[in-house]
C-alpha cells in the first residue's frame, strides 16, 4: 500500500490545514509536525490502524 497517495498534500501546521478541510474530511498527523487532510473513512479504515491521529 502506498501511504503517500492516501495522504496527499502535506501541511506544515494544523492551522493551515484547518483552512482547507471540508465536511467529510479529517486532519491527521503521525508526528504532530506534518498534517494531512483525508476522507473520514480512509482514516477510520486505514490510517488509524497505522497510528495516525486525527486532529
């Protein structure tokens, strides 16, 4: 599985990611330094199992 295709665009901080998040999406992070916007079902089914956290 190619995680980088699932994650898409990365954001350097949470505040910037919040500007672009849409309904049905969630902001996730693995290291609290880089943030990504993904669909909620992608987070629930894949990323949460890989220790990504929703912010």
